[in-house]
């Protein structure tokens, strides 16, 4: 059904590493964990309750542990290498982009940022040697809770390492104080990244109702990203869908993640959202958000969408082809 392998463009490094690898990394580094049993740890670093989490804040608490465990060059290298190899062996993923915030892995400045990023690149390089059919890239993430200078530094680092496997920038994280986030403040950083040849994807339109749609409209107008992480709230706004179609922006849809975080209340909402995007010619691709943390895999996502009638096989095939085409890392493909 999927010639040339699968494409996954939206997966967080903190959610892409198997629990047994994280467990070993935590012990190798002597990290004090709140649990002593592996299965309790597995529940700590994944969305273990099939009912999901109460929202993104609870999900951030899970990420706290995976990011802490990945806060060393050794752990980042092993994590990137393991995520790429696991994606290919398990799912046949041949186009993969991993995103992470290096400042959430340097222990508040204790670790050098360049060492963290270079470790990720080493993991990428090793995986490229072992799995030459996989085109993989790294996306460095800014954060909505960071001040301007911290986010500028992340973009500067992304540009510095752009020739070594860093292919794009992103921003995510909680809204400070729960208030509407002003995305225009990062517009200069986005332009700097784009001028340097980096791809731009923005987390927006995942939750927040009208406020989330306003943020998404602002992103589309002022940042004009090639891709948007989630963006599901646009399904309720014909004008926003028109703008996305005109710009050719590709949405990175993560169905199981949206169900587990309650961003979409049920499978009917998943189906309705995707059918609206199909009807309005809004481009999208399918992803997991973090297969290990969400306890899903890309083929599980496809099976879910087929089962609930959200997409048919041809539409899934098109979404996967679009994923390969919308990837930021064409220039870093490893020759086979």
C-alpha cells in the first residue's frame, strides 16, 4: 500500500524512545527516579491510562521525566539513534523528523548546548550508516514559556548546525499563565531561520477553542509556516481552511495523541475533522506525536483512520506521499 516506506514528520524525541532504553539511561546516569520498579516507570513515562490525560499540562508532566533522562550528550545520542532505528524496524518509516528542545536537556545550563545538539547529530549519523534507506532530520524547538533571548539562541544554534542534520525549527510548550500566546514576537526569528534555509513548523491550533483559532490565524498570517503541528481547530473555520489551502500549509495530524489529550473528544470528532480537511483541500499528513509515549505507531494511526471512516486507503496513501514531499530534509538524504 505504501511504496517507498512511511513518512513521519511530527514526533518528539521525548516521546519516541522505548521505556526500556529510558530506564537504562536513567540508571546509567544515576538519576533519582520516584519509582523502583520498571513497570511503574513505564507508566510514568507513557500515557498509560487508556482514557488519556486531562490535558496538555498533564502531558507536560510526563515529558518532564523523559527530558530529564535525556539531559546528557550520551542520553541524547542513544535516544536519537534508537528512535530512528526503531521507526524503520518497526514501521518501515523511511522519512523521519525528530523534534526536541535542547535547552530542556542541558540541566538549566549545566550542560553545554552545542554538546547536546552535536550528540543528537552523532545519533543521526550512526543511524544513517545502519539504516541508509532512512532520510532523517532534526528540528530544534523554541518554547512558549521562554523569553525572547532564549528562543533566539535556539534559532542561532539551529542555523549553526543546519549543515549537519538540523533541518527546521518549531515552537511548542504551555501558554504562559494560560493566556493567548503572541506568535508575532517570534516572527523575526522565524524569518532568520527561513533565510538560512531551515524549514518552519509551528505548534498551534491543537486546543483552546476560539483562542486557539485566533492564534492559528495569526501564525498563518504572520509566520506563514510550511507546516503546522496539529492545527485541528481550523476544521471549524472555513476562512482559516481557505488560507491554509492558499498557502499550501501542511498540517501534521496526530489522531491518537489528540484523543488522549482530549483535544478531540472522540473518534467521531477525529473523522469529522479529517473529512472537513479533505472536503476543503487542506493538505495534511499523519503522525504519532511520540509513538512510545502515546503507545501507538504510525501503522496503528492508519488503521484507526480506516476503521472509523476518516480516510480511505487512497487518501491515506496520498497523505503519506505528502509526508515524504513536505519533509524539510531533502538535501540531507543519505545515498543508498
